[in-house]
C-alpha cells in the first residue's frame, strides 16, 4: 500500500476509465513505460500503455474548445481528452475524472480508444 497519495495520476485514471481496467494495473504498466510515482505521464508513455493493454488510440478532430463542449456532443465510445496539464476520459458523452472542474479546461488533443 502506498504511504503517500500519488497526486499526478490523472493519466492513470483516464486510461483506466477508457480501457475498463483497475487503476493499479494501469499504474503498473505506466511505470513499466518509465512513469515515476508522483510524476505525470508523457504522451508516449500513455500511448504505449494503451497498446500494452490491448487497445489502440486514434486522433480525433473536434470543434469543441473545452472538455464540457466535447462531452455535450454525446459521441458514443471512449475518448481520452488531453488538456494543458491534465488528461480526462469522456465515455459516451460523460466526463469521467476524479478532479472537479476539469470540464472547463481547454482541449489540446482528443483520442478515441478502440
């Protein structure tokens, strides 16, 4: 059991939501890709972990400016939405995140997890 809380684990939870995995499994595979505990994950670590879990990611173009705007489009499927300093899962139009107010963050990239 961890003595300290891993605060920079938004990628862990976003991948766990999109790939229907337990966060501890995702945390393990991210660490195998080089993510250090209490550090955020890089785009490369995220994409390689998603592939190791048996999924693929495809870049999606969107006109939405915020996570909330993207979620309101009510697209079916699992999406990994990357903002400046955060990663959020949007599944079937629902924002899945452990942080409040992430819906107001501006989108940088969106990936569909298939």
